[in-house]
């Protein structure tokens, strides 16, 4: 085979232990990673998260055998990594290291094209690929391709590191704090951009961070690690937030885990409430009658295509004639189905309105989201989480 295939692979840690100090290990002193077992399904992002020194980088480096385990196996697509040819193994694994590790005497473009060059791609294709990937990570190729790493900021260098790891289209990616050196706004942008390309690439990704918010956002699965590379909990982010397996996990995810859970739920996931509505050009008296019998004292005025124009206070609805756009008193934030409950709540609180108006892609009304509904959602899932942790005997308050 001449180049890496884009197909994703499964990655499995099977009772992996790493002691840097062989003598200490013999004496029974725990090493950097202890008896780590976890399986990452093909095409998923698994985030390793935990405090500094807990063994995240060590765990990653055992996958591409920059570090060999003291015991246990790492299995890629059913094959023990230890039995694979090292060069061939590494070609199938993109690696973004914690401190970028670009080649200082090569241009950015040549850095990004490192693996394609090793694989013997034609020059033109190497350049094309490098430019495409620089654009993906938000570095304008015309501006950056010919520069050297020293002429970039730390955050820009990190983005080049991500582009370089993607260049050969490897089935597995190891990313060690890939967005650690960028400011929160660029970080958010890179996270979103990365999730967007992952939707198409569907690579198997091991992603290291010590930031629980980043873990929750990026991970299909989150592995919370504690000192000595011990797995404290492994599961989808929603499960870890709803039912932390130990006091350590509960403390690590933070007291605001209820709020964090809101960032995992989208408006589409909860049932919306209906609004009293009327279209422009329809009978005002009839709309007024319908609004008066509803507990919510506002009418939502829609245009001919059911797009919300705004609210009319029931006392301001004309007693006769037709409804017009100029009758609107106020507007509330428009939410779409992909808005997270956290963002929705924040918009509702900012605007001091009781209801957000949820619209579909064309802008037509779907229903209302009220602060009470968000609260009810939090209450219900908190109860579910508590019940689950009681069932599992893992309640945070034992
Ligand atoms: N080459 C080495 N020789 C000896 N000990 C090491 C070596 N590399 C790491 N360690 C130790 O192993 C433990 C785990 O280190 P590792 O780099 O895997 O942690 P980490 O979770 O990536 O931390 P951070 O979040 O700070 O990057 C630490 O106690 C560290 O001091
Ligand atoms: Mg590290």
C-alpha cells in the first residue's frame, strides 16, 4: 500500500501500564499509567482529560509507540500495535504534539506536507494539500505558506501542527492539547471548525486536554483520568455530567455541571410550547379574543410565510380591522433548533423576556421556549442522573 487510507480504526487500551522507572516498578511503586483499559470505536473522538501529570501524554505516545508500554497491549483494528512495522504504524497515525514540534528550517507549507512528501506524493499534490489544510485551520495560504515557524505566533504554530497531522489523511489522530496556546475566541473557532471537518472525515481521534469544558464539547466519549493514569470514568459527556462515578470526577467536572449539561442539549431536544399567533392581514378582533383566553397575554404576529414579526400586548390589539406589522410592540430572541439550551437561557436572561421564539431554517415559527421549560429540563435530568448514580452505587454523596 502506498499511502494511508482514510478509513477509521478502532483503538483499544488493554490493561496498559507504563513505569518510567523500572526499579520503582519492581518495588511496586505505581507508574505514570496504571492498568488503563478503554476502547474507542472507529470514527469517534475520545477525549482524555485530567490534571497535569496524570499520564495523558504518556498514554497518547504509547499508541504510536514513541513510548512502549511496560505491560499490556494497545490494539488498533484488532492488531497489537507492538507487532506492527513502526514506520507503517506511524504513517497511519496523525500526531499533534503538545509543543507543536515544527521543523524550524522548513517553510510552513513544507512542514504541513511532511507526511505526503514521505509518502512520495507528486509535488503539485503536496502543495495543493498543504494549501487546502492551511485554509481549513484558518491560515490564509498566500500569507503563511512561505513563512518559517519562527515567524508565527504560538497559536498559529499550533494550527500548523493540526494541519500537518491531517495532511496524510490518517485513520487515527492523536492530538495533545492541540488548541492549548490560542486565545478563547480562536480556540472556539478552531474547535467548531475541527468538529465540522470531523463530521466528514470521521477519524478515530484521541484528544488530550486538561480543560473539562473542551472535553465536554469535543468528546463523543470522555475518559476522566486521575493521577497515575488511572481511569476515573469513561463515557459520553452527558453521562459523566449527570452521574459522576466518584467524588474525584464530581469535583473535576465542577459544581456547575448542571449548567454544563445545558450546553450539551439543543433546543430541538425539548418539547416547545405553543404560542397564540395570527398572520398579518387577518382579523384583529378574532386574534384579540383568542389572546384574552390564553394565560400568556401576548399575541405573536407572523408574516404570510409564518415568520415571526414580533409580539403584540393583548391590550394593544385593535378591537377591529386587520392586523398590521406596525402593531408589533416588542420582539424576543429568535432561536433555532441547533441553539444549545445554555445559549438559549443566556439570551432569554439577557433580553429579560419570558419566551424565545424558535424558528426553522426558513425562519418559520416552530414554537416557544420559556425559561420555565429550561428549568424543568434541568430538574428532570438532575433527578435522572441522581437515580442512575444510586442504581450504580456511584453517588457523589455517599
Ligand atoms: N520521560 C519521562 N521520564 C520519567 N518520568 C516521566 C517522563 N515523562 C513523563 N513522566 C512522568 O509521568 C507522569 C505523567 O506524565 P504525562 O506527561 O503523561 O502527564 P500529562 O497528563 O500529559 O500532564 P500535562 O497535563 O502536564 O501535560 C508525570 O508524573 C511525569 O512526571
Ligand atoms: Mg501532557
